[in-house]
């Protein structure tokens, strides 16, 4: 019966809002090393694909490794991918970035990545990822980690893609905080 209310999960809510064209293109980030190992790349690609299927916009640093794998996953699922490029020219972005934004800021662009995203998921990583995670915490973003990402107080370690997507959906829908918080 149309108009009848029933409970949905946060991920189902995002999917419906996106399908009905009622969702803003809120960016969520996947961060990690440019010299990623195959396990990190496989996970990043699957995460990117999962975000795109929920209608989320993927934002990365736009280069290689985890960034390229995540972009490839989102792109292959029809998602919008944004790359905040450290170089001065947009054409240094990986081929799966649909909106390359050249900053010329080098690693300082990590602050922009963290600030622009509603949530960040670190897949592995070292110093660059650590700086994005710290900026994310500073900007009161949801920061999640997988596959031995650097340990930062307040960052939530997740074991599965389902756990990540559920937490990100709650954040995007603003359901992960007390009302008025």
C-alpha cells in the first residue's frame, strides 16, 4: 500500500533518497597510501563501489594506490568521483576521477580533503593518511579505519564494508549524534 510507513536501514534510506533525486551529493572520503598493497587496493575499490551504490560522492586525493582503487570502484558503479589534486594541473589525476581539482598545495591539500568530507575512511596508510585522519578529527568528521590504518584517538576501527557503510550512512543522515548536537 502506497504511503504506508515502514522502517528502513540508514543505507536503504540513502539509496531511496538518491533514487528519488532528493539527496545532495555529500562527499565522503577514502584515504590511504599511494603505494598501496593489493589487499588495500581491493578493499578501497569495494568501498568506492559501495559508496557509489548508496548515491554518495567519493572524494579522494586523486592520485594512485588507494585513491585510484577507490575512484575506480565508484566510477565503475556510476558514481561521482572528486580528486583534490596536490599538483597544479588537473591532468595528474588518476583516470577514474571525474572532477579533478588541482590545488598546487602539495601535501597541504590533505586539510582540504578532510574538511570537505562528511566522513573519511582510512585504508592502511602512513604519514599522509595520518595527517588526513588528524585533520578529520580536528574538523569533527567521522573518521573510520581499516586494514591497519594509523591509530588515532577517536577513530573507529571497522572490520567490514557493511559496518563502514552503516556508520557513514548514519553520519550523512545526521542520525549518529543527539538531536541538537
